[in-house]
């Protein structure tokens, strides 16, 4: 795998804020309440904890099994006025309504961090949310003190909807690896799964959640496309579990263990090792109000191991200089046009092409540098709170 030998791959930088940031935080003594609507112990909670690590911060565990109870508990905690600021990671309705109520009734400002365009995402989940979704997203942005968008497109959307301040923080790969570790992991994972050392592996890692409305989950594009491939040196590796996993296995049928490999859920810390066993990462995004605003967390992980990408013609796919990915036509990854193009790529791609793409994707590493992002968030929150304090004194 040429991308593993990419000289751009480096160990993760230190998380220590700059001295300027330390002085600002010390001066303001900002007390922050953090809430991640994805739930306690989630990757979103880990992201939030790291982003606000320079402050006097408390993370309130979020129980997704009792959303109404969490709404009430968060609102009560905010009304205690113990905190200068609330940072909400995720746009789940229970958390969003709670910070809005806290802002209106107790005057406690909040920042919302989002990786999705809220209204289109809610509308995709349920037709019943259509009348409410737009009002909710607009209120969440307009009443916020600021928005942390995972992409510049989400920042622009938030500002258009009324957010006062915004910053782009795309995230980072949580478990960095050295080149030597990745090379070893590639050999070991392939041997464990009985994938030939010289095979070209198209892969994806993530939650395999089945969406009944569009009849799709991550990985479906790989299973369907590879079923039409005549080469015997191209395989699909789908890492993860969820409501779509069994459907994918049923569709793959007797190709499981031959051209389709599905090891199931693996520990989060092991995900980079499985990515190292791949040659091309699938980044399936629809060209619509959901997919066009995303980077997805998978991109930072793919970049961290130097894994080139195949994706649709979303804004992201044109964002960065360099030939670092394959762009496929089609409005979504379950369309016949997209699947046909993916099949053609699987039939024709060479090791030399993969090596060239890998060299280019390694140059995106700075975009996902964790220390840089934490430093920028620290400055953003510090200056935001200083502005709010100045306005309150007038």
C-alpha cells in the first residue's frame, strides 16, 4: 500500500494550547458546560471534551434512552447559572431545545457544534418533521452565541440562518498511527481476514444503519458494485455493524469471505488498523441538502492513514487542490449511475493509480490537525465570551 509510506503521515501533535490562549483563558476563567447529544461515551462526546479542554469545563452525560428527561435535566442545570457558556455538540432536538430554553429563560449563552444541515437531515429521517425542521434549525442558529461547523459550508449556512459568529472545525482522527504500525497492521489484518496481500481492497468503516426511506446503508454501494465485477483481485471490506449489516450480508450471500469481507464491529482504537488494510476508502455522500454540506468523520480517518477516496460530485470533492480522489457521477450512492461508475472503477483501477492518489491525500493532513483546531476553538470561545461580557457591561 503506497499510501502508508507517505512521508506526509506524522504522529499527532500536542494538544497544549498556545501561551496566548492560556493567558486569555486564565484571565476570563470561563466555566463551560458541555453536552453531546450523540450520548455518553460517544465519539462526539470525545470530540467535545477535547475541543473545550482548555477551559474549566464539565461534560454532562447524555442518556439517549430518556430524551425528554435529558431535556428537563439540562434546562435545570443551565438555569442554575453556574456556567458562563454551554457548548452543545450535535443538534439532537432534546439538547437543542434545552439550550434554547436556557438561553431564553436564564440568559445563558450557548454554542452549537454541528456536522449536518439540520433541517434536511431531519426531513430525511421523517416526513413528520418537515413543518418543524426548518423552524428548529433557524432558532438554534439565531439564538446561539456562535456555531462550530464541521465544514465551511455549514458555517455559511449557520450565518445565513442568523448565527452571530462561526468557525470551521472539521475534526481529527482520534487514534493516530505511525507508518511502521500501519504497515504491520495492513499485513496482520489481511492475514486475519484471509484477504490476499496483492488484492485491491475497496473499504468503508462506520455505522451500518439502514434507512428504509431510501433503502440504503453505508457499504451497500460496495456490495452491489462488486457483484458485477469480473476481476478476482478486487474485494470489498466493510467494517462496522448496525441495522443494515444483515441486509448487506444477505445481498452478498456466497460472496462473503471471498469478494466481500464483513468482520463486524471492531473497537474504535482498532479502526485505523482496518483502514490500513484497504487501498481505497468509500466516502458515499448524496448530492443534496444532506450530503453536500458534509465532510463526514470518515474523511479525517482516511487522511490519517493516507487512504485515497472514492466519492460523489459533492462540494467536498472539488474543495482541495490535487488529484486525491475519484469523483463518480450520480445524485446519490444508491443510484444506478453511481453504482455503474463504481463498478467501472473497480474493473479498471491499478495499483499505480492508487499510489498516485495516496501521495496527494497525504497533503490534506494539516486540515485535520487536532492541536491546531483545539487552539482555534480556544481563541473562538475566549473572544466570544469577552465580547459577551463587554456587551453585558454596557
